[in-house]
């Protein structure tokens, strides 16, 4: 059984073979809520967009130590001062160029020497030397490769064959790993051994992919493993998307949850508006009653990077790029860039580093949708101050009116455009965003 995403990966391989840092607020005192909590959504960059595209010179073979070093340098130079700090290495770091995944003698995923000759500890040291944080990836469940070699579990008399559900049961969204039986006494020690190794390498972030409702115990085990390791590691439960039925079960253990399909179009660009940027306006409302400021909705990478030259292009225009930044920020989603940041253009830098928009995201406050349809109004209240965003999801320019009464306000209010960073004046009872272009947006502060 293979997922669409896994199939796309398999197809890509032969085609392409030719500043405010995030801070930790507390460790949960309740062992039933085994989660390091963070005060803000993380900000950074992820490698998957460069790995997923069919554009020449990219794809899964792009994931190498040299390219991650270049991405690190680019984030440190262009985005770090605005708060972007995570360099997240996605799927493939422990796979050969032929996409064969492997682990060490104890069944712990290990870096592919062709991709990362210095190891993950080596690239993490480089990332840390730039004042940034290092992230990696794994899939939910027990890797079949570790099971096949009956890997012994560190510090126990068990092997990984002693911790699986019998009869062997496929798990995760593509059925690629074996399901773990957490009533087995060596199950938690196995995942402790993985996280302890990651912690020893200096890992600061872990994305666990393919998560379904059946994988809630996997996220719980990894969360508890992070706590016992003593290292603060952001834990994201991911899929394309995570099943909504898993939302409440994951909340005590994950810092973030992927609520939507991959942003990538698996084509010659990073994404397109319809594949799949525009899905987010329909999907986020379904999750708002399940997420919290300590369990944030992850909208996936932002295709805001580069629309010039011969390198990987975003596939959306500047108006759409700003709308992505505004919507992600209103959602308090983690802000992480997709694409080849080495070639990031000035327009992308301007959009991504606007401090007034970033502050809306970093408040870790969830929004409310006021109106739906093609002309949407969303609200967010931060410290008693009301913010509103309007979105034109239609195909032609339109005016969108924000009525104070719909926001719980009345009278004359001063309005500031946070994207333009300009005061617009005082408005009685309402404000109208005039001539909002197709797929465009406006973001205002109302005082």
C-alpha cells in the first residue's frame, strides 16, 4: 500500500537522479500531558518544497549537506533578524539517493553518508553556529527496515520485533511502517533511544509524518521521549492532512498539527493557487475548535521565496504571496518558508519580514471567521485590540466591507494597514477595503 505522496516521491527519484527567537515557556508538570510547551509559533524554513518539485536540479536528490548549508546561510542572512530560526530537514535524510531508508544497528534512523557526510550532528553544529535551530523528520510507526533486521533496543533485552502489534499491522497514512503495541514494556524505551540520539545530535524540531488517529500513541510516546531527553524539541504531528478525528487525542502531546494537504503542487513550481493554497480557507475553520495556543494549526510551508531567474519558482504571484503571509499570521500558524531560499528575491524578503504582520502570528492567538464565501472577513483580538483581515478568493477585484458591529465594536475607530504600515484614518461604523484584487487581502488594526 502506497500513498499518493509516496508514489510521487518514487516517481521523482528516477526523474531527478540525473528577531525574536522562539522561547520555551515551561515543561508540563503533568506526566499525562508530556509536552514541552513553547510561547510562540516557530519560524524558519523546510526542505520539502525543493524535494517535491519536478523542476530540473531539484527533487529528492537535492537534499544534501551542501544545499542545507546554503539554505542555512540564506536564512541567517535574509530572515534571521525577523525571527526565522529553524532549518528543518524533511524526508530523505536517512535514505539513499534511491530512496531506501536505513537505520543503525539499534534501529535508530541514521543519516545517509552520501547526503550528509558530516552526519546530522555535523550539519546541526553548522546550523547552531549561525544562531539557528535544526529540525529533522520521521514517519509514524516502526520502520520495516528496522524490523527486518531484528534490531536490538538500547538498554533492554528486547528487539524491535518484541514491540509490534501481531499479526503485523501496517500503520500511518501510507501504511509504510508497522504498528507498535505500547503495552509492550520495551516500546517506550525504543522511542526514548531514538529521541536520545536526536538530542545528542542537537536536534531542536521533529516532524512526524503520516499521522492518523491510530498514531496518537506514537505521538504520545515521542512526546514522553522528548521530556525524558531533557532537550526542548518542537513536535509536529503531520500528514496531508492529519485526520480531524485525531485532533483532540493529539492535543496533549504535539506542539503543532498539520491541518491541510501539502502546499506543494508536485509540478515544476513550488505550488499554485489551486494546488493547493486556496484549500486553507475551507479547512482551517474545521480545526479552530480543536487547536489552542499550545497546539497550533500548521498550514504547511509558505510558497513565498522566489519568482525570478532560473531557480525554483513559487508558482503564485506577489498578491497571492502576501495573502499567504496574512492568512498564516492570522491563524498563528508556524511561519516557515518553502523553496530554495538561496535564491530568495527582494519581494519575498519584504513580505516575510514585515514586523507588524509577524507580530500578529507570534501572539499565538487564534482567529474567528466572521464571513465566508469569496469575500471573507476574519477577526483576531490581541491584548484587547481588534485586528481584521479581508480576503478576496474570487477571480476579479472587489470591495469588502468590515462592519464594526460584526466585530463587537461600535463608533469611530482608527484604522491602520499593517501590510502597508500606514494609518488610514478614522471610520464610523465600518471600513471598506476598496478594489481588493483577485486572491488579494488586507490586514488592519482597529483602535
